[in-house]
């Protein structure tokens, strides 16, 4: 047994999703990203004495929406608390959060594992809180600046159960939550702007042990790749430390992406270190059943539901359906593409067309978008245009191979599929006489191979296909060419 297989990894994630409200959670200040420092903070955000917070109703609505989408319990009564600590970017000296009575409890999400099975990850709670400001260091010699634009920005902190057993599982869960909050339109999920970030609690224990090991919290990681790398580094660090006779100390650590390592930030605080107590300026949040029913009526088709429908309606595999429903925009693009295809003669043909569309959306289109660092909403090829290209494959105007050349032309701005096909002379040759003539010329130029084929060397059929396609510049209809070639090679 190797060192790694002696140990079981235990991971829990705390995800901070910035809610997509127009104003902050307790003030009327804007939440637009990129404003000049300290231009979006009013007296409430700055912690001036005598000012009172007023709860943003939209933040409550969005938290309830998340709770319903994860099958959680939405609390009929939740309480805001003051979490006391001192840091330059926290002007009040405390953060308003929820502690003993959060707005959402006991939910779950299913993730797909590498072997195709699903695993349910428990969600302990999701609570509302305000964000702190931000310390700035760049361009300041021997000093730090404080930008309080983020102070008071509404967050939903989503805390998982310690159900994750590897970095890969953690990333699958993180991506699932990311997809869900974007489906619900409660968070834009922009990790570069800090709208969606994650703290990872990591520990190890001997396989078979019931008691959890000492955990370390990796703070504020803001990309899927860095979360995976940070967890893997921390797991290896803890195992090496224990096996060399040391002990893991509970602490908060930061991930350095340049050095690909975690390093100690501070000893980990316990809840009593924060001296939580109910905020005297905020009343308990009372949620009536009618409000919950109203929010439930606004829920969209959720990712798992959409994936199941894609499998049943379009005959897609679980994998394909999962990829295509990873974002609401991608799923919409795919369905718009399928709906723009010509009506199929039967169910089998309809499913074949749906699979063709899936392959192109997940394949050539996604590759082109990734290369240009673009999202699906910015695609220069809209769904009807891609459907126009696929229609020419379906009606045998072009082959799948030629379609890639057409796609490149369309992507470069050459017009729709028909315009590119005509401009480049790419229409398939379906004329039987033209194909027979090309094959006859290939046979005449390859007497030795022809004799060997007719003597029983069937593998040479591929050679003749290649030569015939070359003779027609790849334009011959593959099915027609194969059928005619077999007849002509067989002889009179």
C-alpha cells in the first residue's frame, strides 16, 4: 500500500457567491464591478455611528431560491449576527452574517464521478452575509490602500458537509454549484472579479478511521484549477507531515499559484473567537409560506432536470447531456440549433441529427470559442447559422470532413454555410457518372493493387477509397463512392 492509499482525504467547501442584486445587502450603494476605489460606499458601508442597516429584500429572495433548488429547508425565522474581528478593510469592526439561525439548511446536490456514478453531497447551510472591503498593495510603496467598494456587497455563503473525498470530487461539486447559481440568475459566477470564490477545508485520516483529522482552511481561491492544485498540495503536505512524525495544526492557509504551494496565514479561529451575538439593529427575518411558494414559481428548469430531458428527448448520453447543460446559455444554444434543423423523417433520424448537433456544439464550436477565449453568448456563429451548416451535412451537400472547412470560413466571417460552400467550390459530388470516371482512372493507375485486391487482399479497399477521394478533391459523397467502388473493384 502506497503512502497516499493509506490515507483518506476529507474535504468540505465554503463557497461565497456574490448575489446579483443592484445594491448592497444593507445599503443603497451600487455593486457594479470596476468602479474607482471608494466611490461605491455610503455611510452605512463605512460604519459611521448612528446609521442603521436596511435588509435588501432581493438578497432574501435569492437565498430562498437557492434553498429550494437544492431541496433544503428554508427557515421560517432566521437571525443576523455580528461577527467581531478587526481588520483594516472592515470599517465597523464586525461583519454582519448569520450564525446560529441561517436562512437555508440541510440541502444537497448530486455530482457525477469519473466512473459515471453519482454521489450526493450534503449542504450544511447557506447563509446571508456582507462582504468586507479590499486591501490594495500594488503601486503603493511601503503602504497599503483600502478600497471599501466591496464592503456590504451581498454574499450567500454555501457550506458543504465534509462529504468530498478528493480534489476531483471537490471540483465537480464546485462546478455544480457554479452552474446552479448561474441557472438561478442569483450570481454571475465571475471568478476573476471575485463574484464566486471558495474556501477549502482539508484534512486526512487513516482509512477506516471514524474521527476526522485536523483540518486546515485554504482561503479565497478563485479558479477551478487553483482549487484543485491547492487541495492536492495540501493533502500531500499533511500526509508528509504526519508520516515524518509531525502534527497538523489547525490554521488558515493561503494558496500561492506562482509557487504552487499553500502557506500559513494565521492560526484558525474558533467560533467563540468571533464573539457572535444577534445584531441589535436588524430584526429577525420571517419568511411566510406564501413567499416561499411565490419564489418556487420562479424556478427555471434546473441543470439535472434539463440533462434528464435532453437524454429522453434527444437520445443523448448522460455525458453529452451533462456537458450541454453545464450552463444555461450553452443548453439554450444547443436547443436552438436542433430546433432550426430540417424536420427528420422518423425518430431515429431525429436523434441522429440531435447527436450531430451535440457533437458540433461540444466539439468544433467549443474548441473555437476556447481558442478565442470567448463564451457561447459571444459566438460569432449563432445557432441558426450552425444549423444551416449541419443541414448541408444532413442533405449530403457536403461531407463531415468538408464541413470543417466550411465552419472555418463561416467563423472567419465568410457568410452563411451556402455562401462559403459556393465560394470555395465545396459541394459534394453525387453524380454517379463523375464518381465512376474518377474510380476508373484510379483503377487504371493502380494495376498491381487492383490485382492483389481481386486476389483476396481486402485491406486494399481503404487504399482505393483514399485515392478516389484524392482524385475528387475530397468532394465525392462517401456513401455513394464506397458503394460504386465496391461494384467496380469486383469487376464485370
